[in-house]
C-alpha cells in the first residue's frame, strides 16, 4: 500500500474502497503494481463482489416478503368478502384450522361459488353458492352433523 493512501479496514466496501480500487487499476495501466498492491486489488474486488451479493440478497428477501404479504392480503380479502370481519381472532383461527384440516375429497364437497359473485354484490356481500337451496341444506347437515 502506498504512503499516500490511509490504511483502512478491509471489511467494508465503501466509497473510499471504491476510490482506492479505481486508483490501483489506473496505476496498473501506467506502471507495474507491487505484490502488496496486487493483493490489495484482489481483496478490494472480493469486497466489492460481497457487497453486490449482499445487496442482491437483500433485494431477494424483500421480494419474498412482498409475495408473502400479497398472499396474506388476498386471503384476508376473501375472509372479509365472506363476512368474517366481525369474527373474533379465536373464531377465525378455529375456522381456518378447520379448513386447513380438510382433505381433497372434503374440499371437493364444498359448494361452488358463482365466479362473478364479488362483482355483482359490490365486493362486500357474501357470495351465494351456485346450487339449489335444497342441495345446500343437505350439504350443511352432512358437514356439521345437523
């Protein structure tokens, strides 16, 4: 390292490290670098790569959180549209646990909902099942033992 450049910790790639790397690369174009300077260039390049990877890792983590948040909002929107906004937290947890415990056959027995029910009802009303009332009653009595 030259006497003009102050010794800095080689753990952070900051503006001073960026400037030092540029300085050494410019010097390499004009003159031959010392062995210590060659090693310093290698270290600075490694730090720069690590900083870039850390930045990319943070961007990926943020994108994952955004996807998870979108899924949570989507599910919460369905709960509100279904009229569950007034349920207590314990009731919601129990209801969601009940739904999560269903196997594929039980989920297949759920009554279908009209695809455009949200837009017809303005998004605030519960969508009516797309089946006759008599079938709905027999379905409910089978499901809840009534």
